[in-house]
C-alpha cells in the first residue's frame, strides 16, 4: 500500500472516530438534560426544607418524589416586583412564549420554575425588546411561605452572591415576625473544602438561628459573620446581629455578609408592609 493511501485511511478513521464521539456526547448530554434539571430543582427544594428546620438526613434519605411532595404540602409561593407589589407569572409566560416555550408546559409549572427560566433568559429578552437589562428587568422576588399546618411559620427567601471563588447560593428562613432567623442553608458553592466550604457545616448554620435582622429601632441590621468569636466582641442586643467566623475563611464570610445584607435590604420594604399588616 502506498504511503499516501495509508495516510488517507488514517485521516478517514480519525474523522469517523471524532464524528462518532461527538454524536455520542451530544446524545448523552441531551438525554441527561431533563435529569440534570430535576437534580438542580431537587437541590433547591432540599435547601428550602433545611432552612425551615427539616434535617439534612431527613431530606437526603427521602426519594426525589417525597422531597417534592413535602415541599408542595408545606409551602406556597408568592412573587413581588421591584416596587414590592404583588405579581404573578403572566408577564413571564408571555415573554417565554415569544421564545417558543410551549404554553402548556409553562401553565403546568410552578412560580419558582417559571421565574428560574425567565431569569436565565432575561438578558436575551431585554436585547430583543431593545432595552438595557436594568430597564427591562421587572425585579421579581420570590418568597416561599412555610405553612406546615395551615398558619404561616416562616418566610424563606433565596440569597446569592460571591464568596471567594464563585457564587454561593442559599436560603434564609425568617420567623413570622420577619425579624428572627429560623434557619439558613448554603449550596452550589465552590469554596475550598476545610476553609470556605465549612459554611455548610451544621455548627456554622445553627448559630444563625434566633439571630435578629432588625435593630431595636426597627432599622435593618442584617446578621454579620465576625472574624473570630462573636461573643468576645459583642454583647446584649448587638450580639443578636453577629455570629462566629470560620478561621481561614474570612473572605468567604465577607462575601456572605455582603450578599445577605444586600438581599435582606431588597426584601425589607415588602417585609415592612407585612409586619405592619400584622
Ligand atoms: C488554596 C487556598 C484556598 C483558600 N480558600 C479560601 C476559601 O475558601 N475562603 C476564604 O475565605 N479564604 C480562602 N483562602 C484564603 C486564606 O485562607 C486566607 O486569606 C488567609 O489564610 C487568612 O486567614 P483568615 O481567613 O483566618 O483571616 C484560601 C487560600 C488558599 C491558599
């Protein structure tokens, strides 16, 4: 066989292998997409349940269906816009339909799923309507209301922002007085194991329970993670706004301090209205 002919065969073989691998990988990615979407949602729902006091063991030992059923039985969801007025999913659905999302599929989804998809398409939708993201964004905020036995026992809001390495996501649950923290959870972070990743350890999250986000005057104070031990540095009502830091993770904690207080500030006008309404 001539050298040119054998080279040609090698190239053809390499191309066939590349094409076959691409087809297999693309097929696997497409097949796994729905499962990945369910796992993302499962992670979110588990963290909401943990924020209100369900144990990690309880939610992790349950099947996905049991976890989703638990959420559906215990929670309702409410949406407010940038002006803290009650909102619904009508606008988001209309907009997603223009991107060819099937109406029926959207009608079958809960508020949080629609908001998640809408948020992921917001930049595209803003470009299409020739507006800046700021002009276009309705600033929707979701609140998960925990009613395990009929009456409201907690309001849960998503928190999200940069730690040291990347975005940290989580949930904070507030007692019905919208002042006392009922629980907090963190997930989907890329902080270093043994350092920043210790934010998911129970001792760290437990210390937020019972802390208060408001000053006695009613001003928003948030809760701040200190460097070191909070009780060495604060006492009395000041201590109700501070928790112990994690050694070697000051930057992660600083990030959490910033996005926790910024998120609480965006919800505060709505919370103030709810507090007034009693
Ligand atoms: C490999 C590596 C990973 C690190 N990961 C984190 C982290 O996840 N979170 C954090 O706040 N700091 C992290 N740091 C930074 C140091 O832990 C920190 O700047 C320094 O030790 C200060 O300690 P302190 O946080 O107790 O003040 C990391 C540093 C290195 C070298």
